[in-house]
């Protein structure tokens, strides 16, 4: 199952070394603010609701202008106040994310607008087998250690030296516990807290575009990157949104429960069908297949094929979701309506939403399940069966 990804973007600094009254994270770079560049990249890897910016409230006007054209800005949570130190700012951001219970978290400095998708993917992939991962670059120059008077004391072998970048990724609970344990102390970066706990963080390949903007001289380099990025983005495929609908009906048969949206619901009858007759998942499967122009459930899982007799319907729904992913798309949201007099659906909808989200591997707030009756009219009103309808939204890359 895909891990839920949280992001903390640290943007609370004043940027005093940059030499401008406006902090560097709010400067424009290729038509967007430095902060917006960071937000845009992370939006492609998680939902905006899980991207927590940490800032200085005294910069509110600059912040508001900086995110005006950031992707997903309307879904971003309110920024949280930073601390006196970067470490305190990160801790404030982690605590703000805690109610969302992310599995992993990526911590990024807003002064690194050149962060790229491939670096983020390398960090996320490394976190499948490690509790911590950071992007780094090898040190190219010869490193000299000197005395207080500037005399060379020794030459340090550079083969094992790396320059650390961000985003630094960690198991969320582990890094939160580490920051709380060392609250009030100051470390140079988040991986240093792992070192202090005796934990391992692995290095993955970074990029020179991701170097931090510290001084005015760095801005020229970033401008060159932004212009080339703009050209690359103009050649990138855009997303288009597709809608799909589904409808299904199953009659009642003797039994003591129904399977609805993957949940066992006690009832005086069961639903009759070739598989487990989960009318909710069947109509949702049809809706997803419809959104991508892939026919219907019967074409993919013919009722004449005995291998599907009594099968759990989550197999069908997972198949539809996999087809979306194979086309480079994503499921934006799903909405299922169950139509019946009985059983009562309302008490079970929270569990149903969680089950559907688990099957589709999406966030539960992208899933809605509700119920209605036909006011005792028709076959559902006579309690002869259950009907269901579904609507979905799918985002696919344009060709």
C-alpha cells in the first residue's frame, strides 16, 4: 500500500545573508515565487492538504502574494508560525501535520526552488527500506582543515564526503519523536538528529539545481534553471479530467448479511450474484472503467467465467484502479450512493469509506458513501434488492 506522504516546507527565515529586505523565498523566479516553485513540485507527489508551510507571520503579505499562483493553494493548510531556530520551525511543522498521521514526511528548505521530481522520487523510494533518506552531492573540491590562524592542518579525503540537500525524508513518527527529544538543542539538519539517536539515514543522488539560494550571486544560477524549467514544462503533457458513472442492481436471496462497499452488513437476506454481489463496488468499478473508456465490469470479469464465482469484489475494483495508474493517471474522488429501504446503511458508511480508500489506495477524504430510499416505490421500496450508482473523477495525462 502506498504510504501517506506529509511535507514540511521551512520558509520562516529572514534571509539576512541574501541582502534584501524581502526574504529570498518570496522573490519571483521565472514567473513564480521561490516558495511556489517548491509547493508545485510537492503537489505532484502528495495532496496539498498534507503540505505544511512554516513561516514568519510578520511576512503575511509577502506570503499571500507568493502563493497566489501556486498549484493547490486553496487546499493548503494555514501556515504555522516558525520558531527562533530552524529546528524549532521544523518541529512546529511536524506537530501541525500530526493529526493527518502521515506515514513518512519530507522536510524541505524553501530556499531550494530547484527541487525536482526525480530527487523526490529517489527519497521516497529509499524510505521503503530505510527510516531516513537525504539527497546529497559528492564534494568535488579538495577539502583542507585549518588552524585558527588559517594554516593548513590536514587534507581531508573527499571520497566519503557529501553535501547534504533537502528534502530529507523520514518515517514520520521517528523524526517527530527525535525533534521532541532534542527540543531546545540545535542541529545542522534533520538527519543529524537521526545520527544522534544512532539511527541510519541513507544518501540518494541530489542535483546541482537543488542547491540552496543563500546570496544574491546564487539567484543568477537559479534564474537560468527557472528559464530552462519553463521551457521543459511547456513540453510536458498536461492533465485532463474525466468523469465516469456506474449503476448496478442485485436482488435479495436467503441469507444473513450483505457485502456492501467491502463491508459485511448484517441483514435478513444476502445479495444474489455470481461473485459476492457487492453492488457498491460493482457500480464503482463500472464508473472508473467508464471514465477511462475501458468498457464495463462484465467485459473484464465475465459472469460465465467460473473463476469469478463467489469472488470478492475488491479484485474488480483494484483492477480498475490499476488500469488508471497504468495510463499514468490518478483517481481524484469517488462518490457512491446505495439505494435501499433496508439494511440501514448510515452506521456503516465510515467503515465503507475506509475500505474503499484502502482498495483504491487513495486518501479517505477522496471517498464518499451515502444512502437513500425510493420512498417505498419500486423494487427497492418493496425490499426486493439494492441498487447503487457511482460517480468518479479521474485525472489522465494528455497525449
